[in-house]
C-alpha cells in the first residue's frame, strides 16, 4: 500500500513538469534509464548499496543523531575553517598571474571560485546558535519524518556544489536523510559532466538526474520532488553550507504541524572570502513591496509578543524561496509550484501567498541555520521574472493588483499564459482573500492610497527631461541620494506617491518620505510615520495650485538646481519663487 501511495505521489508531481525528456544517469554504466517514470537508484557496488540505504531506526540503537558521513579529521583546520574569511592576498601572494586567474572565476561565476577551490569540501561551520538550541533535550528521532533533499543546479561551480552536498551529509542524521536528489538543469560546463559523475561515484545517498532541455528552477524542483522517497522534501540551493543541527528542527516542526512550511535561518556566506556570517538569534523575516519584490524585515513587535521563547518558530509573511522544507503530501495538496512559471523569480511570493491564504503556515525556525553564498550578481539572467510575477498577481492579489500595475506599467502588456488551472486550484482549496492576508498575516505592510493624479514620476517643468529620483543604495536604504535624473518612464527609483497627509512617499524595503531640515536646504529620506500616526512637519509637502511642493516646516520649495560646474542637476529646498519653473513639478505615468 505504501509503495502504491508513493508511486501515485510521484505521478501527480511528474504531470506538473512539462519537460520533453529526462536522462537519468546511472553512475556505474552511465546508461540512461529505459523508462523515465521509474525511480533510478545509482548502479553502485554492493558495499556502496548498503551504505546508500537508510537503516531501520531501531537498528541504530543510541546513534540516531549520527550523520551520514563524518568529516575527515585531516581537513578540519585548513583555509576558512569554522567559517572564517580567507585572506585573499595571502593566498594569491599578490602575484599577477594568480590574481588574474581569480578575476576570471569571479567573472564566470559571480563568486570567487578561485578561493572556493582552496577551501576544504568538508569544512565545518562553528555552531553559533542560541544556547537553548544547542543545549536542548534530544530529539525523538523515531517519530521524526524522513527527508529527501532536492538541489537543482545550472552551470554551478564544481566546488560550491560539492561542498553543499558534503555539508548536508556531514550534518544530517543517517536515520533521517533518505537521499540527496541532484537535478542538473541542462548545464553545459565540462566539469559538470563526467568529472561530476566521477566525484559523486563514492558518495552515498546521491541521485543525479539530468534534463534534456533548460527547464528552470520551478520545473527542475518539481522533477526532484516527483522522485523523492522521503516524507518531507527539503529544497536547497546549490551553494550552501549547513550548520550542525539544521535538519532536525525543521522536521520536528513539520511533525508537529504538517501544514507548516519550515524555513531555516538563511545566513550569508561572502561570495569573495567565503566568510560565514551568522544571522543572529532573531533573524529577519520575509516581506515584499508593491512592486512585488521580496524584502527582508525585522520581526514585528506583535510577533515577538506571540512567541514564547527564543526557540519558538517565527511566522513570516513571505519567504525568499531558496531554502525550505515541506511535507511532500502537503506540497501536493497545496498545488506544488505553478508549472507555468519559467526559469526563476516570483515563485517564492506565489507559494507564500498560497500557503497563508489557503490554510498553511510559513515559519522561520531559529534553531536551523543554513549558510548561502549570495553571488556578486546573478550569474545568468531571469528574463521571465515579470511574467512569473504577473501570474502570481492575477491569481492571488484580487483588487490590490492595481497597486502593482501602477508601479509596473510595463507589466500590463506582459503575456503571462493560461492561469485557469491556478484559479481553479484557489477555488478548490477555499482560499481566503488577499485582503484577509493583509489584515491577518501582514498588517505591517503599508497599503498605498494611490490617489488619481498624485502618484507616478515627478517631471520638472523647467528641466523637462529630468524627474525626481532616489538612488537606492545596496546597504542602508536611507543613505541614498535624492536628486533629479533623466526621466526613464519605468517607475522604480522615480516612482513617488503624494499622500493625503502631504507626504512624498517612496517605497522599497521600507516606506521612506522626503524630509527637509528645519532651516536648511538639504533634503534627505527618512522613515515615514506609521499608519495612523500624523507625520512631522518636515515630512509634509503642500502641492500648490501652481505645481510647487512647499514644505510645512520651513516654507521652502523643491527646486531642480544646476550644479556650479553645470554638468549635473541636484535637488534642494529653496526659497519659493512663483516665477521659477524649476520649482514646478507635474505628475505623469507611462500607462
């Protein structure tokens, strides 16, 4: 009966994957499977087969928490040990040839593969978790569900991929980890062909599946899930390192509530030095802005009050999407991924909305930490991000989609395909409205007023090719430069909203308002007042009948100012002058 159930689960998932054919690689003779609908176990020798099978838990006696593989002791004290940064100058000896080689790997992978190759594939990460996590009573391993880890990759650097695999095996109990399923999404790098198979040959519990065309993250993960034998499927990115004790807390929470998507704390591994940055005992949670861009946020006060201890799960409105665990049966019941989404991007918010609105829960598990290498930039484009996002908008946002389209006018012309099956799924699951989600799950999100004629780009009358612009920095969002810049009509850093309270709002990972000093001409961005709280006078701007923005704090007006060298424009608060065209601004949208 169990085998039939597993078979039917695989078939249901496989139908959601619209690829043409898949080659399943058997490591020993490398012949593709004759029937792609069957699970393929690598052709290992007898001893390797015995190692690749999860032993019965009662046979493990007191060794329930023993990992699948122990780390080689000889490799525990090399470069980057414990998660320390690698001294790049010392490694390259500042020799031109070595530095050039390093730069080539950075250009190719957007991570420092040169340095990655110097670090042991088996490096350990120091355990910085909260003492309550480290010192807690043991887990009831006999009652925890088993797990299949699915890792999809495309043209990944070899060492970061292998380090991810070994990290999972070194930190996952043999009693819980059924397998690691690797999905090669049609990579064309030579090191991911025979060389990779040779490297994987002696590693237990590995299954490699290769697609015959580029499928993208969503469909590649669906393929992996369709082949999973564990009760829980854990999705990881292909450049991660797991901290000790990462898996058990995820599985324990899912055992407590099968409708929980359990998310590890995502720590940062520096793309250049490979330093592991611990994310803290109170990590950030997921949110989004009205462009439907994922954003990180601090844990709100109401969620802190709800939690009982530092070990308690943290409810999160959305998730980043790269790393999470879900009960396989529930994943299917919930509708898996939207198979109409391509490559990657947008699928994380879609699954987040669907989970909450349809009766599930998203939680970050503080005692589970996984490090993730965030590349310097995306190593390959994601041309379908807007299409994917529009699919999510059309299915889940109801009337609130207006705010998205106002900020993304080009999305109105996006061809997003057939969504009838996803709309049908929402009805079948009896999901709540998006308004319910905003009130009950994400009450901290500011809902814009978007009053007609009071949002969009602000074009200067005196310098008609210039618009109000905020150059958002990569770190502190309040430290950017508010200025004027040639109008581009794409929204983004030139989209502002004038609220009924007089604020000039700019929305990104937080709500920011244009602020002037009491007597000076300097303009900055500051956090807007919370909803229901009156803004301070230095954040209130009256939009006059003659198109000027006049400060309630000092009576000065926004003016596009030519810098002394005449090469660039700046923005200042100047004495109001009705004859000065550079103090006059008009709203425009490209829709």
